[in-house]
C-alpha cells in the first residue's frame, strides 16, 4: 500500500513538473511573440517618425505665408507618402507600394503635400472678423502658387468651400457677397488641389468656441472610422453603417440643451477618377443604404462625413456659386454665341473640373450669368447650389482622399493636424 502511494506521488510529481514545464514553455513562447509584436510596432513607429521628420525638415524651409512651390521644396520631384496601412490578409511589401503607377501616385502626393501646407497656413490666418471672400482668395492664391497653377494641367480641384453653420457644403462667396466670419460660426473648409487631373479632396472644420468640440470630435471620429473600414472588397453599405454608428453615439450640449448628432443622410463620400471629382461610386454615411458596391484595387476615394445638430437632411438653399461641366457631355448645337464663348472659356480653363462664378469673372467673363444658365438648361453644365440643413443648427465635416490597393491603403491627405 505504501509502495503504491509512493508510486502515485511520484507520478503526480512528474505530471506537475511536466505541466509546469509546459506552462513555462507556453509563457516563454507568448512572451517571445509579444516581444516580436512590440518590436514590429516599434519599427513601424520609427518609420513613421522618420517620415514625419523628413516632412518637418521640408516644411521648415517653407515661408509664411507659403511662397515656395512644392516642386522646389522637393527637388527630386518625389513627394511624401501619406499614411500607409497594410492589408494583413495579403503580403505587404513597402517597396512595392508604387507598383500601381508611380507617376499617378506621385501626382496625388504632390497635390496632398500642397494641401497640407495650404491648410496649415489657413488655420493660422483665418480669424473672426475677416470677410469670407478674402479668406477664399488667400487660400486660392496660396494653392495656385504652391502647385504652380497651369490651366487644367495643375491647380484648383474645385472651388474653395467655406460653408457656415447650417450650410454643410458647396458655399463659396460670389463677388458682392460681403459675409463676415463670426466667432460663433462653424466653418467647413473644403478645398481641392489637382495635378494632371489627380484630385485631392480634403476638408476640415474650424470653430472659435470650444462648445462645438463634441460636434467636431464626432465627425472626425466618424471619418476615421470610414477610413479604417475602407479596403479591398469592402462593401460600401457596411462602411456607411459603421460611420453612422460612431457618429450617432455622440451628443452635444449647446446653451443648456442636448442635441443628438446625426449623420446627414443625403450626403456621402465618393470615388475619384481622372478629372472627375465624383467618380461614380458613393460611400454612404448611414446604414441600410442599399449600396452593395465594393471597393476595388487601384481605386481612389474621398471618405467624408457630415454631422448635424439639425434634421440630418440637406436641401438646396442660397445663391449658387459652384458649377461643373457634365463629364459625359451631350453633343448639342449651341445657337447662342455668348453661351458658346463662355463654354470655350470653361473648356480651356476647367474642362470637367468644378468652377465658381468668381473664377469666370477673373477670366474676363463679367456678364456671364444668363449664358451660364443657358448652358445649365441645355444639360451641358450642372449647377451645385449650397446644401443646408434647417436654420439654427450646426454642421461639421471631415474628409480625406485615400488610395485602395490589394496590399495596403494610403491615406494620401493625412497630416499631423488630422
């Protein structure tokens, strides 16, 4: 009996030792794996810091206001990459990032770098008390200088949006509009830059009162959620569902009243094609959109979200300033000579890029309104009036341009600011 007990104890001891060794081995393996992950994250962080250091070095050479063209700052004409997020499903090789089309991506990156520098300038000079039209001109002049504007080859991607408060999008002042920026305003600054038709579409919101912070945080978080969900084979309807869930988890207190923050259901992001700001696919910002399209390899998207303290639904309001030629323009015989001359001006200077009435006047088309309306009636030009929620509410917007690849995505317009 004692001998059996001893044997049992010995077996138990052996089992305990084996279990202890197995646990130690598992723990060691776990620690090694964790250490590998930590080292990978450290290496990623080092690479990001290196890229940021290079960008800062370049930016430190820029003047204020910015006057040095981007291609002079980067004499090699190789421009900084945006934020690279690898696709963990497929093998990722940073050296193969440019395999899509090095020149195409480099054009986007040049436009993105110009956007980062112009918006950095804008955030410093824009102050309450300024005329909105003066703000627009400063941004446009800086963009033209940094990108070395040259007709439709390079320059503005679309008019400078400076939409205020309940107006969510498509407002830029026409000549004669003397609106003054107020310290209580919520301004959406949405401007585009293009190089050889590759358009960077990027927007952010400015306020001068911290009471609006939660609205801005909700929309910024929603946009980043859309970017996080974006990728090869991602369903656009699912991206919209995730965006709305994040957006509408927020609420804001204004003057003692609680307002839910709503996704503006009839606004969306969109794909971007060559010289075509709205490329055909839409990225909803609400659930149950019914959009079953998927993101595909080699596509570019503007991921943008809009939040509102109002109805969460926009309508056309105020005087129109934004116009754009239909991308698939119908072949129409234009009988009115003034309209024909105006279309020649549009074709030469904007092509299928969006433009505004101020820009037409700057080109010498002083009395263009009737001719422009005629072109709209003929279906050659389309008007894009300001888009507004109910009066008294506030809207915010954040937007980035991204590139989709089977191995990674690149947030082209990402900067240190957002």
